[in-house]
C-alpha cells in the first residue's frame, strides 16, 4: 500500500464505514495482531453547526511520512483519513489507525499519533456558525517551526 492510500483526504464528512472496513479488508490477512482505529466525531457544542478545515498538504505529507518511519521501526503502519471543507455536527472529520503485530505497540502508537496530530498537523479549523466559517482560535495550536520568525 502506498502513502496515497495510507493518508486519504476527502471533501466533506468522512465515509467512516467505507474507510475503516477498507483498511480492515486490506490488512486482516497481513499478519497484524492488532488493527486499532480512532474515529473523531464533530461535537454539537458552543452553538456551532459543524467545523470546516483547511489543509496544507505538503507539510501534512512530510509530517505523516515521519510517522510512517516511526511506525516502521516497530514493524507497524499508520493510516489516516481527514476531511477538507465542511463537516457538520455528529459527522466524522478524522480517522486514524495503527496496524501492528503486537497489541501494546498499536495501543501506544495510536495514542501518540492522535496526540501529535492535534499538536502538529497543518490543519486549520473553523467553526461553522450560521453558515459562515469563523476561525476557531481557542481550539488552535501553533505548529512547531511555523511563523515568520521560526
């Protein structure tokens, strides 16, 4: 499986069952003892109708490739799907998975991967309020190495 299939970007909400079932079908016979997925769902909170996302793909690809190398060192792989554009409440915008021969490796890697994604991935989040995109500053984190003085 090439990186294009390991990192998938979709316009709008993610087709969760299609993605997760596809990953399972692809890797169930690959002798991985663990296939662990994390599905992120947009919460109905703070009066928003959903979230909207912009992605800077060159940095995302570089970040994701570094995670593939980290996983490969432990005989594992990392998979990810993310939305571009609008995703309404109760729909999915993010899915991550780790396939590994060992359960403990998969459990630890999925935790580290999801946490690092929240800190480091070049994805900008907007609230959708009354059909308008409003930058979600209070839920944003500065990406390491970003900015004109970095």
